[in-house]
């Protein structure tokens, strides 16, 4: 007589348990990687803006406001970069360095 061979309930439960353990390990790592990536994007945006402030200063012999700098198509053709953590970029009037007010930046 021909008998079909299939998975037993125990085998299926073991596979599901293994997948659950792997997901429990992977998901926190993915969340941590996303947070690190957002922080790195913000740091890169600030570095670019600080470089553009210095270029503007060397071109015009005066420091710009952030609105003036980001509205100039020669420096930022696409406008002000956006912080991935929903922070706001500001230009310090004494040090002329760009900072972000998002938590942890």
C-alpha cells in the first residue's frame, strides 16, 4: 500500500520554535542598526552643511545664516537637508557650526 510521508506536528513545532528564536535575536539588531544609520546620516548632513558654511565664508567674506545658505542653489540645490530623526538643524551665531536638536545627536 502507498503511504504519503509528511511532516509531523513535532517537526513543525520545532521549526516554528527555531524561527521564533532567530527572529527574537535578529529584530533588536535591526532596530539598533536603524538607529545607528539615522545618527550617521545626521552627522554626515551636519558635516556637509559645515563645509558649505566655510565655502560660503571664503566666497563672500562673511558668514551666512542657515536660511541664506540653504536657499542659495550654488550651495544646496535641493534645499536644507532633512534630519532622519525629525530634528532641526541650526547654525550657531558665534561658532558658525551647524547642530541638530534631535535627541542623541
